[in-house]
């Protein structure tokens, strides 16, 4: 268990935010950007630990410069090497900032949460490390993704870091390299599945509810098999969401609607005034109407793609009054093997989400051997995601 973040970091009398951030940025720039920026990542972790005031002022003042070394793309390498970086003999070395809960903690998860130094926790980012970015199963090294993502709550939403808690549920790993890695400190066993997995997650969710009943729980980088069904199971009873399924979907839908409005605005732009038609410029053209008649083609049929498709379908359904079944027919998915249809293995995987999609999200007019280029020639009025 790592140390909790300071609620009141030491200040700098006589220094303003800009000068403090400028000095910290100068030091960061002096760190070699080797190995995908991992040394800059480690420098920022050390700064967070020793001078949290400087860290947060730097992060909020120079967000675009610093964020790539706090989160993607650098955080993926940090997760992959998490325990190697923690085993360094010299500074900077990695020290976990959250709670590891393992299968060996069964029966005392609530006890461990109550022992956390900061008790006024309002946001939890939790992962089981099974699908970290595009790197796959990184086991307990997934803690790095929880630590990185929860930092965004502070930089983007102003949430006090003392209210934020990163959590990693260590249920084992199927990564053979990690199981043989001397540095790896996670459970050296294959991943728990079935009842063993579900009962552990249930204990965690129940313990959080008893400990902090109104906390927000963000599921992060769970594998496809578990991500959909855990969301479906717990969102009726907990304040929770899955960022890969819902967060990405919300941003993508907003981007699509903004792009479609811009296209419509240009279409009706007055050549003399430069203004769009009133029903466009005042936003009175409904979001669903902008999507009506459009076909959306996705490259990828994982959590993010199917989550985006479901939200687009819901938007069309609510704004136009058509059924969800009809709205879903506007979404088409292509994975590594071609167009996804009901008979394909990919569709079976995506439909295993225990009721999240009541009817298929996929069309079935083509074989699963169609290439992306062939599908593009078939789908008319398309948007490409």
C-alpha cells in the first residue's frame, strides 16, 4: 500500500503558479526522453511524491506538455514495467499510490479500505489489469493505469487528490512472462474466473458501499468478458461507469454530432452574412435527426466500439422515436477478420455481455470475410469511427 496524497501540499511563499510551473517544467525538460518517456514519467512521480504542490501546479498550468508523460502513451510502458521500476535501487523509483486488493484479502477487503490514511474518498478508479490499453494482461501492473487515470480527475475536473483512490484488484494473470518475472510482485497464479472472480469483485463493491456509500467507482481496462457484465450488474445499485465502454462513447458521440452540425451549418451558410440557417445555428435541429439516415462503420468491435455503437443507437432512438432495434441497424463493425455478423466468433464475443444489447448490434448482409474496403463500398451515407 502506498502513501496517500497530501491534502495540503507545501506552498511557495512569494511564488505564483506560473513561476513554480515554469521551474518544474524546466527540470522536466532536462530529463532525457529515452525509452518512450519513461524517465520523465518517473521524474513526475518523484515530484508528485516529494513536492505535490509543484506537481499539480505544473500539471494544471502545462497540461498539454505534461499529460503524455502522466497518462498515454507513457503510462502503458510504466504498467508493463511497473514492478521493475519499483525494484530500482536508485531514485527515482516507483512507489505505489493506491491499494492493491488480492484474492488473499478475501474476507477483509472492508478492513483494508478502512485502513487507508485518507478516509474522505469520493472517486475510485479500479482495474483488474486484464486489458491494459493495447498491451493486454499486465496483472497487478495495471495499478499504473488506475494511478494515471485518477490524476485526470484533478487536472481536468479539479477534484482534490485527497478524494481520489486508485485500486487494483489482483486476481492473478495469464501473462506467462509476468509469472516468470522475478520482479513481479502480483499473485503468481492464473487469473481467477467464474464464481471465484465474481465473489471477489462482489466483496469489493459491497465493501466500498459500506465504507463510502456515495463514492463514484470507475471501471478501467477490464477484459471484454467481464467489462460489460460487471457494468450491467452493478450500475443499478452503485454510482459506477465503465470508461472504456461509456466514457469513450460519450466523447465520440459528441464529436460526431459537432461535426455533423458543422457540415449542416456550412450547407446552409449565407454567402453574404456567413451565418448558418436559424434552425442550425440555434441548435434546434435535434441530435438524432443529424444522425438519422447515417450509417456508422466501426474499425474494431471491442468494448470501445460496441459502447459507442450502443450510445449512437440510443441517441437516434430517443431523438427520432424509432425502436432501439431499428437504431442499432445503423451500426456496422469490422474487426481483424472482416465484417462482424451474427455467425462470426467476434460477434459471439461481443454478444456475451449478458443482456446489455438485447438485440444484435450487427447487420448480416455480408460475410465475415469482407475487407474494410469492401464494406466501405457497401455502406452508404457512412460515418467512419
